[in-house]
């Protein structure tokens, strides 16, 4: 088996991340079609990378059934490699499936507990999910290994870049997972308005 060049894969992933940041991906249909073709061609000589690439493209297209199918196939053909599992975790996170992403992040960590990328991923995701003990554990491991990382619990409040990044992350998850948005109940809102009107301030 001839592995797909890592630099070319990283370039494609960087492009897919750029596309994924745009809520309307219609302008990038040609690019996505090209990456799909590349993934299909890759399956013959490097099935793990080809299937993983197809899983990530499906994630960007918000085709979650295909995303799961490709990534699970990549994990199966690789025998459960760190690469296949960690990439699936990233796609799950990008799709807003944070609990599932957490599970696969942990599986990747159990294979390679000194990966800066996975430890940083687990710090961020455990913080978002409120898994305080895990957040502390993985944060301490990053510090022990002397890895630089962004601590979501201690960013400067006036750091516009960090704040913008966090807002974009939340916006992206909300756009991809509208089912997470709780619609306001008009009856409840009317009741609150009534109660507020009756209170002297």
C-alpha cells in the first residue's frame, strides 16, 4: 500500500476547514466534487485515507449518514488506527455531535496519550461539555508535556481574537445543528411579560 502524501492530505483538510467555515457551501461545489473524486481514487491504494477523506467531505456537506458510514469504514479497514479514529472525532465535533466526538477523542487518546492535538481537543470538548474532572486531567497533561494550548477557562476577556473564535464556533454548531436551538414558547413568554408587568421596579 502506498500511503497518500501527508502534506497533500493536510492541504486538502485545510481547504475543507476553510469551506466548512462558510454556511453556504454552494460556491465550493466544484472543490468538494474534486475532493470526493480524489477520495474515491485513493480507496484503491490507501483505503484508510480515502475513506477518511470522503467522511470529512460528507461532514462539510452535512450529509451525516454518509459521514458516519465512511469514517466507520475507515476505522474498520485500518484496524482501529489512531488516524482514522481521531479524524472521525474531529468530524463529529464539526457536525455538532459533541458527546460522540468526546467518545472518539477518548479512544484516540487511549491509543496515543501524548498527542498534542488530541489532548487539546479533549481539553476544549471536556470544557464545553462540563466534564470538569477530565478538563483538569487533560489540561495538566498538556502542561506536563510542555505543549502550548489555548485554555478555554482562562482566556483574557479583552482578547477579541479568542472571543471571536468562540462565538464563531458556537454559531457554526448552531447552524449545523438547528435541533439544539430551543424555540421560545409564546405562552410562556406571555406569562413572563404578565409577571414582569405586575412587579414594581
